[in-house]
C-alpha cells in the first residue's frame, strides 16, 4: 500500500544519495498492454479450479508457472496441477484421485486404446504448493508430508514437512528432493521453487527469522545451502539503519542469488511501543556468491515518489515501494510498485544501475482477491489473477522491452 512520506529532512537527504535514479519522476510512463489469455471457472472439474472452499481466508497455495508458452497451475485445495496452452486448452492433469472426480476430457494414463495428446495422471498428493518446470520437462511440485512423519527441528525451531516431488512427462515419480538432495530430510516452509538456465533447481525456504536457500544441480545433488539471517545482512557504513530481508531470487544465467534488503530508521516521534523502525530509508538488491555466501555487489533501488498532478508542488509526496519480482536473463531485475487501486509500475533495472524500462501495468485491485506472478527465463511476466467469479491467466510481453539489449 502507498505510504505517506514523513521522513525528516536530514533523513530524506541521506536517502536521496542512494536513490537519485528516477526518484521523483514526473514523466508520464507508457502503459504496457496486458493480454488476457484465458479464464478458469471455480469448481472441481479437471479444467476448473478450487480456491474458496467455505468463503474463508485462503490458506492453501494456488500457483502459476509458465515455460515455453505453456501454463502450469497448481491448486492446493484441489491437490492437482493443470497444464494449459496459452488458449486455455487443458493438456495434462496430475491429480489426487481420492480428492478429484474422474477426468472426462482427458485420457487416463492406463488407457492405451485412445490416441490423444491430452493426458491425466494420478498421484497421491497430500497438499500441493509451489510448481516449476525444467527445460527437460520434469515437473517440480511442492508437497507436504503427513503429520505423522513430519519432524520438529530444534535448531531451526520449525516443523520440517515439505518435499519437492519430481515427476516425468508420463506422470511417474522420479524421486523427491529434501534438504540434502534426493531422498533427503524434509524442508521447512517452502517459499518458492526456481529453475535456472542449466536446469539447476533452487528452493527457497523460510524458518523465521532466517531464509534458507538450497541450490541443487539438475541431477538433484546439493550444490550449496545458504542461510540468511538478520545479523548477517550488510549495513551501509555511511548510514545508521536496520536491515530487513524482503526476498531472495536466483539469477537465471549465473550461479548467483539476489537479495532485496530494505533499510529502516527509527523515528522516535512515530515509533510504536516496541521501538521498532517505522520509516523506510532505502532499498538495495545485493548479489551473493553461492560458493561462499559472500556479498559481491549491489544496486540501489530507485525511489518512486510522486505528487498529485493537479495540486503539483502543493501536494504531499507519496512513496510507492517496489517489490522484487525476480531476475530474467541478462542480469535484468524486475520490480513492481503498486501506485493506485488500478495500476502498478514495472521497473526493469540492470545490475549496472541502469533503468532499462519503466512501464505502467493495469492491475485492478478492486477486483483482485488473490494474485500470483511468474517471471519466465526470457523475461515474460505472467499472472494468475483471482476475482470473485473466476481466475484469469494473463501476461505482459515484457521480454520485448529489452530483447534488443540482450542480443
């Protein structure tokens, strides 16, 4: 949500030192056209989706992944994964047969008499979560193990109950990945699953107050485990600020992690009872060497501060914060800032510090009750947008904004 800027002048001056790029742009940003690809109705059929079981808050994941123009939608409530074309044609279904009706539009895995490229495969998912696809078409699915086999980790202080199941194109389980690799101990809460250019698998997890990243080679061998804790985050020597790790994303081409860190200052006049920081000073995206976990460089995230265009200089400034969506090929960082109830600003930032593109994206938050974003390796931004009546699958061809630069 937008925040009213209440920083004292001395803090604002320091902040501007780190965010001179585009801090208070008054230039009208072009709108990037959104392409509405297809919609899914709510329901239990194989080409429908379950999201609100009883009208209460959403507690299970619904996720989107896109690769090669094909869309994979995971449904935690339905315990299934659906593969669609960009026209909304259902190609493949992976489903728990005890929780879903028998598919009528697809050929089952044991039906040898029918000839079709649409298939359905049974798998005993417990609680489906994140989903990703490798270049060799191996499906990666987060699943929870039953409570009876979950364990509590005394050192991390969390339950270990997640695995990453690997399924081949015929719906057969290859194996599962745990913390140590194939068949390893269960993960803590999985935040996201990524696949890099050479099919490395990156699993980011959360065990408060730390984030733990597991980087595997394509064959499931653990390459590196990196633990990020509040006391290990870098703090600029020239300012006194408290760091907070927002998100961690891998680079697509390089064996490198990006960590977006937000810095806060204590405002004694506006601090809450616990004395925690209430004003954001600046944000940086650092890159981390996965070989030794060292911070090798950073880029400052430009501030997005604006005034009402009608009132001009008499209007109070508003700051709109960027969230880190991900990194595409060529060291391009994608950041998104919600500026109103109908529109967000997309910022494509190169690690050199150059602002490659800014574009306005139409996102009607009056209608959206849940969303999930996916950034493909070549820089296409897709979204699953749920409203009260259906779920829309859309994309913005953001790859065309910097494809000339990448050549």
